[in-house]
């Protein structure tokens, strides 16, 4: 085995680490006492830069934590913590004439264990369930009411009525998901560390295959032809649960940015927005923009709204007037009719290749010489 000089011995202080290059590979040198170890800098998960992670004593040794999603490696042995099989690549080191030298071949090769059954395999493989004739409508209710004190929600009931109408008139397959029934973690903002750290399937889903967002990913991305989202208006915006959900959909949009891969094609979205006071158009504008950015097509007149105006503080009359409203009944049907008309047009001539006008990573300032 050959040894290659990589660093002056004096440049690596005790209990410190440095990254050096060995051919095309980045290696972390770590010194503790008289011992200098060398392990790969590229995380086995998604390639995060280990050297930027936290180093601490834990479990059975000294570990470095990947800053992207938290995988850990023993800095001396390169092994994952007890109970895990992953092995980071490890090189031998020697000191020669005041220089730190690394073996040109690994003494331990990288190993990433493969789960026999990946619970997210359908999402990885994008096993779409839509067909040229399917009519699958997903209703997503984002209202957030106390389940122990159930009461009528205008956005919920309009959504239920819309799904019933689609079932009765068009024999649509319908599924209703209430976000408030799902337990899921907030988007933890891995994208802000590196665009590559925001993955499909979402890294949170990988960490927890029971995360409630997984049913949204499956139904919205794989199953639905039409997605109908309902929200109440809260302080002039959509509900907090709506935002919690769409932040977790960043990983869908990010596939366009990173890989020019559009996950949502030939699908329609529309919206139900209800509130005691106004701001329907602003909420609609935000929802339309977001779903359009994911790749959904919007029909003409893609939302129905309900509000009674700025001075309508008499909320005890809201439900009664909503229930009696002819506009509600008519507009719910118009919305579904418009969705289905557009879906038929799309299915007649579906997009196989579709272009996204969104910026891709290859357009980023550091990748392009302006
Ligand atoms: S934990 Fe390192 S890249 Fe995900």
C-alpha cells in the first residue's frame, strides 16, 4: 500500500479535524492524543458534508453527526452507532518527516445497509395509480377544530358536498383527508442547509414511515386526478394546517429544481375558501400559485369562496346563512364540473413531456457566469 502526504503534522491540533483531498475524495483527518484517523467526508445517506457536523462523545466513542439529517459515524472506526450496520470508508494514516500521510487504498470500505422492504418504495418508484380513464378526487380539509367539541365547519361541509356531488354525478372515486387527523412533523428546513438535503421522498418520511404526510404524498402524487383543498380564512390567510402541509410539499417542487423531474403531471387542483370576513381572493391567489408551482393545472374559476364581509362579526349567523345560500350549492357544483371538464381535456391529450419555467439548480448564480 502506498501512502500519500496530505498535511503538515503541525496543522492538525489535538481534538480537531481537517478535511483533505485524496484524489477525488474528501477525507476527514481527526486527531485525538497520538491517534490520527481518516474517514470519508461524504455521508452515506445523501452525501452531506460530515466535516460540518457536530463532534461529541456519545455511545461508545467520539461521533460526528451529519449536518443534513443527523446520521452519525464513529470518527475513529467510521462505524455507525451501535445497532446500525453502516460503515464509512476508512484510510490508514502514518506520520513521515512531519507530514500526515494517508494510505492510497481504504482499510475499510463503505457499506450502506439496504432495507429488504422499503416502506416508501412506491414513492421512490413513483407508482402512479391514475389511468387514462380514472377519476380519482382527493379532498383535503385543512380546518382545525377541537374534535371533542365537534361543530359545523363551512369549509369542511362545502368540501364534503363537493365530493358527494362528484360521486353522484360522475361516479368519481373520492377520498377525504382531514389534515387535523394526521400526525406529522413540520418541515424542518433541510433545504436551507443545502438544496440537495431536501429529498424525495421527504427525509422526514424516511426517518418515520408512519409520518402522517405519507398518506398525503401517496394520495396526492400517486393516486389523485383532481385535488380539492378546503381552508378556512385565518387572519386573512389559509389555515396554519394548510401551511404546515404545503411546507412539507417542498420536496415535490424541489425535484424540479434539482433533477428537472416533475412529479405532478396531468392533474387538476381547485380550492374552497371560507371565512367570516373577507380576503378570499388573496388566499385563492396564494393557493393557486403554490399548486401551479407543483405542476397542477387549474380550471377557469378554480375556487369558490364564502365570506360575509368586513363587519360580519355576528358569527352565530354564519352557519345558518351558509347553509341557506344558493350560491354555495351552485358554486360547489360549478367547481366540480369545471375540474372534471378540464381533466377530460387533459386526458384526451396528456402531457408526456412538460417544461417547467422554474429556476433549476443549473441556473443558480454560482453555476452560471452572468
Ligand atoms: S444524514 Fe447525511 S446526508 Fe442525510
